[in-house]
C-alpha cells in the first residue's frame, strides 16, 4: 500500500511494465493506436510509480496481440465504474480465483474471470 493514498503500489504489484512505444511495437501498431485502445477502454494503462509515464502491464500483450478477453473485460469493468488502476489492481490481486485473474486470462480461462468481474458490481 502506498503510504500517502492507501492504494496498492501498482509498480510492485505488476512488476513488468512496458511503455506505449513498446506496447505498439509488440502489437505491430502505432503509438497513436495504443492511445486509442487505452482511451476506448480496450487496454488498461496506469502510472506504475511516481514520476513514471502511463504504462501497460507487459502480460497484457501476448504473441503480438492483446491478451484474449482483456478488451471486453476492461470495457465491462469501465462501464461499471472501475478506472484503469482499479482494473489492473483487481487483475493482479483478486483471491477468488485459483491464482490471479490475469493468470487465468493468460491460460485462456477468460469466462471464469468475466463471471467474477460481473459479480463485483
């Protein structure tokens, strides 16, 4: 937890972050397209530590594509009032699944993650 805000330290929670340029390189798209994905709530991004620019958890890009199930999950959670920091925090900490929700998405168990997210609102 951050001593000033009470929020978790996302930088430490996630560990491996990539900037927008690296995100675009891994996806094969422009930084402008990355910005659009973030603005349209298809790709959550946050500032991992004070003074850092907005970045994306590296696990969110797999084999040149967005992590399967992530765009729909992010849109759904955003529609229910969660901001990107809260979405990232939930994906990396929720204890209701066997493992973290982000790991379930990586393992192609997205339906399980979506059910848990829908039950939260």
